[in-house]
């Protein structure tokens, strides 16, 4: 480019010398063409250099004419024509440099936003943005650190081999949120540098990246040699956009994480709904079966009594069967009624009265021991127990359900231990412990849910609606108490009921 | 990347070095040398030759000494080098004044300076090293040749000055003086120590402007410059262009050598101009 422009300058000079009408040859205006061209192509340096060359090329033609004729109008015009090309070259070049710098800065800003919005891990996005900053600001090295603690390793992009050191200028800037400017790192007393000094200055600039809500990191830039005018302002603008981009990237990341969490929750809820739906279907089938069994027995024994002449002792036995099955039917209906109350969110109706827990437990154990002679039952009151204010029926049903479960899920000969003690804050703790099959840890959170029956090969024959524990929890909570369970497969279960005295 | 890795203390400032005092001492010695040389000059005979040599050695040795003081921050090693260089310059000047080809001794000064400074990596900071781009040597030589050639053409066309080498010995002696003293000391001080120092603080144009202005002052005060107004005006234009070009070459190449070559080439052309 320079060679071609110089050739044009020489040709113009040769034409002017041949024409011989210097210093005001009309050809002198042609100098502006290659000078302006050089300025537009290469900027102020090229324009200024070509302008200076144009002035130098004219000198041997203009100056002798001025020397011969004196300072005439033509001579002044000749002097102006000497000064014009360098002036035009520099000014046009400066304008071009400025517009080019603005365009490059704008491109860099767009590219930075594009880099930070990419679908990639944040460190990779920062690396790409740092490369754009490096090009956009003509920097030798760029460090892009995200984070505000100097002690913590900050996430970011740094030249190969360079890592953030505590006590460095960037660490200081990260912890204070202040900028650092150094016209030359080698002679700046604040820095302790190793190695031999470089022949050109090494400029350094650290800018906190702050989009208005406090610094999110720091942009560190190093240059070797001359730095173009306006670079500091451009760097500040880029730091602001980086801060905005990083904030946006973080928000997008957070939003994405939130959406993922929401999706997971919706999927879990859908899965739970499906389980409940399936459980209800199973429940209906179980309920039908549970109702049909006592009804069949009732129907059968009643028919026998009506249609045949049954001896009195057999009739009495049949009537006992009818009585047992009717009670069973009644219990099922009661549970279903309680369930329907729970379904609509109505708390069980309680009639609170002072009760002796020990007496209740002992009575229930006596009944269970009579019905289940294959199991062993034990009872222990640890210290004096305060009287409870509770609903008698509700307390009985809590005990019956817990003991019934303990018996159902324990092997023959297994021991069911019941214990109670006064707990702190006027509470009473009741424990029902068995030596049964236990409950897998993963199932424990669901054990008090409605319709839940834990699948287990050893207990497939155990009948039930999956409502007992759900009812127990509802009754205990209606008393202002709580229930929890500790269990492991093969290790039995311990149900702990806490009731206010 | 030093911003990330180098220890940083925000309140620490570089310790002030006794540079200004040392520069004043060297300035006083330069003035003393010039005054003593002039006194010797007035004695006539051999005293005149000795006086001229003392003046030249004081000025150029002083420039080199100031450059060393600024760069080496007043270290005693710099003083020792400065004394030896001043001694070598005095010897070269004496030889130049006493023998027709004696000035060729100036050609030994640049290698001597390189030899003396070899143990001081700090001097890399002022560009006292070979250029990273060998092409910059050609560019430097081309800049000096262009300016020198332009000076010859313009001044001969404008003022009718002759372009002539009166005696080969005289011409080569003058060129040797430029190689070993004039261009060397000017580049070492103005582009090396001063421009490099200010470039680190003020940026290129500020540093180039001030170092160029000081170069012009140095040459306008030089009694060897013709006193004709047109010669002085021309000197301002060409020396300013030369100094600015040398600063650009120093910044572009990172070395003093291209600018030094430009100066040598320019003065080699200038020595062929007969100004009356």
C-alpha cells in the first residue's frame, strides 16, 4: 500500500518538475489523493507518513522558487501546499482510526454478548469473551475473573500458566472493587516483578466489572508498547458489558436450574398421582374383597340357621361367627368412614377426657394376647406416667392399629414390646416395638400415607386396606401429638407416639 | 501475566534515587569540561587541540554519563562506565585532532560502549539491544538516507550549496565522529534514556515531542552548526524529522540501533554538504 502510494507521489512530483510552474502547480492538489487514500486505508500513521513524504517531495521544487521570488502570494500558497498533505493525512487518518476503533469496539461488545450467551460452561464462555476483548483492545494479555473474594479461587479466563495469586493486583481489585492503572509495570513501585526489563513499556489496567449491583469480578489487561488513545474508556465500556453479560449468564443459568427443578417436581407429583390412582384401584379391589368375606360368612351362617334345623350348640357357634364377622364388617365400615373424613380434610371428632394410659395399654394387650396366643406381649411403664387428656375410642384405635400391625408383620413366637414414659415438656411417649420383617428405609417416608402397603414376599398373605397407619397419624395429630418410626428390613420396627399429657 | 501473579502493594512507591543530584554533578562536570577546554583552546598550539578534545569528550561523555545515570538509577557501576567512556572519547578526539586519520578511532567507541554495558541487563529497558526485527535496520538506514539525500537536494537547489567531499580523510573523520560520538551519544541519551523513560509515563507522543525538542536544543547550541538563518531553519526541520523518526523506530523495533543507523546515514549525507 505504502509503496504504491509513494509511487503515485513520485509520479506527481516528476510531473510537477517537468511542468516547471512550481510552487503553484495545479498538480500539487493531486498529492491529496494518495495521502487521503493512505489515511483511509492505514489510519493516522499511514496518512501522516504519506503526507510528510508529499511535503518532502515538494520541498525541492517549492523552496527554491520561494528563495528566488521571495515571500510572494504564490510562495505562501506553495508553503500551504507543503503543510496541507501532512495535515490532511493526519486528520483524515485520525477520523478513520476513531471510527474504526468505535466499529471494532461495537463489534467486540456484540461478540462478547454472543460469547456469554452461548450454550457452554461458563469458563469456556469467559475464555471466548477474553479472546474477543484481547482483539478488541489490542491487548497483549487478558485476564477475566469472576468472583469478588481474593481468598477464594475465582472462576475465569487467564493466559496459559497464569493463575490468580493472593496478594496480586487483581486479587486486591477483586477484594476492594477498585481499579488499578499502571503506565509501566516494570517501573511501577507497587509491583514486584522478576525477570529482565523489557525495552517497551508494559501498561496494566484492572477494572472491576460492575453492572450497578456491585462488582461481579475484574477485567485485567496488559499491553506491550503504545496504547491507542481512548483505550481506557473502551475498556471501561467493555467491562460494563462483561458485567451485564455475566449477570445475564448467571440469571439464565439460575432460571434454567429453576425450570429443571420445577420439571423434576412436576414429574414427581405426576408419578405420585399415578401411584395414588393405582393405590385407589387396588384399594377398591381390597375393599370389595374385605367386605365380601364377612358378608359371605354372614350370609352363609344366617342361611344355615334359617334353612336347616341346627342343634343349639352348633347354632350358638354359628351365631358367634356371625357376631365376629359383623364386628369385623363394622370395623371396616368405621375405617372407611374415617377415611372419607380424612379425604375431605375433616379432623376426627374427639371427646377428650382424663385417661390412664397404662390401664388402656394393659387392657388392649390382654385382648391381643387372648386373640394371638402365638405371640408374646410385654408392657413396661418407665416411671410414673401422667394422665392423658384424650379420646378414649381414638386412643384404643391407635393402640389397636399399632398392635395389630406389630402382630401381622411379626413371625409366630415374635415378641411385641410396648413401653411408655413421661417425656419433657409435659409429653408422654408410647413405644410399640416388634421383631417383624421391618420396613425398607426408602419406604419409611410413605408409611403413613393413605392406601400404602409395603410390598414384601413374607407378608403377601397379610390382609388390610393400607389405612391403619394413616388413621393413626390423623388421630395422634388431632390430639396435638406426633408419630414417627424407626425400622430396617429384618430388624423389626419401633413406632413412637408422642402425646400431650 | 503479572497483574495476576506479581506481588502488589498498593501503598508502596518506588524509592527515590539520587538521579537528579547525579545529573547535576555530571552537568557541572560537562560545563567545567567545556570551560576548561575553551581555556586550553585560547592557549593556542597544542593546547588548542587539547582544548577541543576536552570539550568534545566533556559533551559527548557527559551525554552518555547522563543516559547511564538515568537508566542505572545512579549506580556506581554507571559512573565507572561513564568515566571510561569519557576517557575513550577524549583519546579519540585527541587522535582526531592530532592525526589526519586519527578520527577513525571513534569507530571503536560503539563496540567499547557495548562491551562496557554487557553486564547490565537494565540497559535493555532503554533499547540497548539488537533489534528483534532485522528489517528494522534497513528501515532505519533508509529513513536516514532519505532525509540526508533530501537535505542535499533541497539545500543545493534552494541555496546553491555544493555537494562535495573535499578530502576523503576529512569526510571519513567527520563520519567516524558521527558514528562514535555525535549520533551515538544523542541516541543513547535522547532516544535511549529520556524517550524510553518518558514513554513509560506519558505515552509515545509526549515522550517523542520532549525528546525531539531536547535534541533540537542540543544541535542548535552546537557551535559546529552553521549560523546562517536558512541553515538553522533547515536544521530544525531535518533534525526534528530525524529525531521523530528515530523515536518511532525505537518504539517500533524496541531497539536504539535503527534510529542510530538513521542518524549516522543522515549525518553521512550532511557531511557532504558544503555550507558557506
